[in-house]
């Protein structure tokens, strides 16, 4: 589970370029739409994602890829089209705790009048993202994990989710957090994890 690849967000926007693009944004969009009208856009995007995930797995020497990009609430329907059978994990957390984490970890201003435009997507995560993710609770192939339960009973909860994903939970040897080089070199994800060696109940 590498730090947030954001791959599905980029693939969903395939063909979208900045309005100032020298090739003309409208022409690029029209050309891509015409091109994909003759083939399956979903198949092409899935092939690219499959290849990218495979390469990452091969380099890491692993066989299971968990893409934990929290902003995927924006492209849930797109993911369903690409991977209709893929298991999904929805992590639900108290919205006040999420807001506190945004403020303490990233310095995000939580009041609209004090929020610069660069932070507006974080407010969208709270206002629009949480209901979208909560609505996935009854979606097929979805495992719901409550953050507070995970913190209180990490071993039990991780084993439950691992079993539901079709893996043997008895193969888990530890539920402690171990920092690894890929977390240190990545730019995305919660940086506080690098300072921890266990789950913090606060």
C-alpha cells in the first residue's frame, strides 16, 4: 500500500488538459473523445492501470496492491466501471476528528473565510466526500472499517478485513506500524506515521 498514487483520478481525466494548452484544450478534448468513440475507453484505462500496478508490484516484490487514495470519492463510478469485482475498503471516521487531523497535520484552515483557494479541495473532502463514502456502506464488495474501532482493536479489525478480502489472516505476524523507505521518500499520505511505531489513540 504505497502512499496515495492518485492513479484513478488521473485516468478519469484522460484527455483533459489545461485551457491554456498550446494545442487548444477544446481540440484535444474533441480529438480524444472521437478516438475513444471507436474503442473502449474503460478497457484502455484499465489496461494502463493494470500495467502500472503490475510494474509497482514487481518492483516491490509483492502480489497485492492496495490503492489507498482517499480522494477517490470523486471517481467511485469510474472505478466501478474499470474494476466492478474489485474489493473496496471504506474507512469511516468521526468528521470532527478528520477536521482536527487536517488542521494539525497539514495546517488546513477549516473556516471558509480563512481558507485560501488552494485548500478548498480539503473542504470538499469533508463536505462532499464524507457523504459519498458513507453511501458506499452497502455497495457490493465493500468492507467498512470504522477508524475508532481500528484504533481500539487493531489486531481484530485487520484480521477481519484481511479475511473478507480472501486472504489468510493467520499469516499476519504483526499489526504494529513499521516505517519503510517508500514511505520516507513519498510526498503523499500522512507524514506523522513516520514518527510512530504504534497506533495512537488520540
